[in-house]
C-alpha cells in the first residue's frame, strides 16, 4: 500500500493528513500557523506534522510517495516556489524544496482552492464525475476546476479565478478593484450588503427589525428571514439564486464540466438551494439542458483541501 | 516526411489542404458545399479532394497519417459523430467514420472554431506561445482555446463558448435567447445595433448622415467615422474597446492563457486596435499586468481552420 500526505496551509492552522490510495483520510494532525514566526518555523512544523503522522501509523517515509501542500496565493509549481501569499506576507519562498529537504519526501505545491476542488473530485461530491468545478461561496467567491484528468491550473497565471470574471460589467464594486465581478454579487459579503440596502429601503421588513434589535445581518439570518416568508428577504434570495444560476451557466459554457460543486459557508443550505440554483442555471446553458452539469453541495468540508493536496501527484 | 490533411467544412465551401510536419500549407483544393445534396455527396467530395491533393503532390495515402475535419456544430469526437450542425441540417451523422472509410485514412473531427484556434496556435499569431485563446469577432463572437498542450474541448459539451458568457447579466438581448452575453456587446451585429441607436440619438453625427445617404451602417463605416473624428462614433468605439478589454480580462482570469488572438472581420483593424484593447484589458487582469496575456491579430485568415484541422492528431 502506498500513502500520501496532504497539508493545508491556512492563515490560522496548518493541517496535515495521511491519505491512502483510495483517498481515505486515515489520520490528521494540526498546529497553529503563527505566520509571524516565519518561513522556517512553518516549514519545520510541516516536517514535524509529517513525522507525527508516520509515527502514529507505524509507516516508514519510503511508504509515502509524496507530500502535497495547498497554500493560498500564487505559485510556480514547477520549482515549488510560492510567489506571493498575502496573508502570510511571503514572497518568492521555496516552499516545496524546503519541505522536501526537511522530510526527505517528494513535495508538490498548489493553490488551496485548487486542492479543495481536487479533494471533492477524488473523494467527495464529484467522485463519480469526469470533470467538475468547485465554486466556493463565502466571504469571497473561489473556484477550482478538474478537467481532462488534471487540475486545471495553468502555469504563469492565477486562473481559474472565476470570482473575478464579469457578471455585470461596470456594476457593484468588487474587493479586487474592478466593478461587476461575480464575487461582487454572489459572496456572503455581497448578500449582506444587499440585505442592508433592503433593510434601509423597507423599515418594516424582518431584516430591518433584526438590525433594530442590534443583530448584524449575516448569511444565516438573511436566509432565515427569507424562509420565514419576509418579502424583502425572499426577493433578495430569489435574485441571489437567479444570478448564481446565471453564473453557473457561464461556468458551464466556458468549461463544459459535468458537475458543479458548491462549497463554502453556503453549502450548509443543502438540497433545496441546489435545486433552486439548478433551475435558475438551466436556461443559461448554451447547449441546452442535456448538457447541463449536475449541481451538488460539497461533502468534505475542511478536509477537502487536505485530501486534494494528498492527491496532487496524480492530477498535476 | 509525414503529411496530414485538414478539411474545413463551411456552409459555402469545403476546403481541403495538404500540410507538412511543420504545419506549412502546401496545397489547397475546394468545392462548393451544396448542403442540400446531403451527407454522402459531401463526404464523397471530401474523399475526392483528398485524392486530388495526394495526386498533385505525388503522395501515396500511406504518407498521410490523418485527415482532420473542422465542422460547425456539436460533435462526439471519440466516435467521430457530428451530433448536430444547424446550417447543414445534419443530426447524428458518422462524419469521421464515413470519410475514413472512403479514403482509407484515419479521420478525426473537431469544431471549426477550435480548429481555427489550433491553426493560429501551431502556425499563426500564437506560434510562439504555450497557450492561447482565439476570440473571433464577426457577426457573432466565437472562441477556441489551446492550453496544456491540447485543444481545450471537453467531451459532452459545446465549451468553450465564450461568446455566450455574461458580460452584463440581464443586459442586451443575445441571439441565443439569453440577455447580456459577450456576443450581445462585442459582435459586429451589436456594434451596428449601437451605431444605429447613436445615429437615432444624434441626427448631426456622421453615422446619421451616412444613413441619410442610404448607406447601411457596418463595421467598416462605423470605424471610419470614428477615425475621422465623429464624436458619436468615437464614443461608440471607445465603449466597444473598453468592453472588449474587460471581456479579454475575464478570458485571462478564467483560462490563464499566454496570448489572446483576435480573429474575424475585426482583425483587419490591425495594431492600433490591439494596443487600445490591451490597455483596456490590463486593469481587469486579476493577477496584474505581469500576468497579462499578449494580444495579437490573427494571421492565417481562412487558412487557420484547414491548418488547425490538419494538426488535430497531435492536439486532441
């Protein structure tokens, strides 16, 4: 039996997992990231987590064919260099080679959103599909794509960065500096912005009443208001779902994937949300419903990134 | 020396070309398509064109490793079946196998827009680049992508169909039935629609005067009015270029290609147009100017489809 290790380098925690050939996550270990302690500290910790996992499983390092690291930021995969990762304040650091040297195990790196997509592809919501896009709806809108038997992650670019593709050119301000990106309409931040506007416009709405009680609007209470029948919240969610359907139609027309998996905070909403978004998407699929991708909620939660990182050696 | 044959199946003509290993187009032969005469007639002609090319070059069929056919419509490449091609009124016809049987030469099929992109990639404007998108601006907006050493053409879809991705969701009516597609803003049809509106709004504009003289507005005379300094036409072209830059930024953010090649009628405009669109695009490239793709006009004209079809065996 051959094993691989996946490491998810987050802003808060570094999580490592031991994965077998069938992409089962056998064990996990984690430490605080502590970005301020620097590159050597963090890569030392990655080596220690690896040693811990091997020891607990009774494995020799020769039984592990590779370590995969999912990191935020932009990277040069060929050299294993992390070009920049804003929240770690790292620039041009040799992440792959450093961990490879400290562990004696071949080490590959990739973007964390790409790893999450690969995790859902090999072991989660898209495990039955030939190709997939993971669209993560949270504070922002993230994306990762697996197609043609590979992670779609072209060298010398940050693509696929589908949160920053026009949905309404010239429209709402996006965090990236442009206007009208998908993220400026489909993130929780966008939903909360629109809910606050709706509350301003309709002081009788449940949204406005929540605010009067001192509750800040958030994804959960906005959805709750809509489910309880508040007309302003319902209109907001209807529009949110409609635009998401349109965006997913765009993803299909561009990438022709067999499934789209919805990740991030919104995946808690479950089947009703998938069904509504699917109905909204179908009219926007250029080739018609027979080519419409399946739509599913992500299944693996935070483990997706670890499992996907562990799968990198077979999908780069 | 090994040769391949590329066939471009158009609504008006069937053009076949003999191509060498360096993607030089050595000879071409063509017949009228005459779609009304049916599938056998057209595939017989493809075999005859192949025989003509071999005879004129003094080649035996064993010296030709494959025939590639670029066809409009949707296809199943694995079986060589053309699923539908509206302007030929063909449904589920065995295009590849029929030509293979009639010629005794292995035959591959692909979408004609994909073949044009591949032609510019192997022998035209993107011959120096690792990856590219061809965006064709004509009556509609077409697209083809080469990345990771392959034509990006996922099975079971019409993707990439970038003309039918949102630019302004809910905006102008598109021919596909949706609103706000890139094609509804960036095609010549869209430009002419907008020029007619501008002429309606400003009877003093050169655009309005052209119409008064009985000239229908078209791509050429709209661009000419702008170049001659007519304010209404200039404003129109400025907006057209701005939206094209935004769209090309989207293409980059989604696909991370090293170059974007502009094909179709607009490619006659040349370098000034490329420069203006490049300047308009850069602010929309998520990863910043260092990741901005090169922008070039297509070089091969109608030969791109023939040369790309001849290259299929190496890029599927």
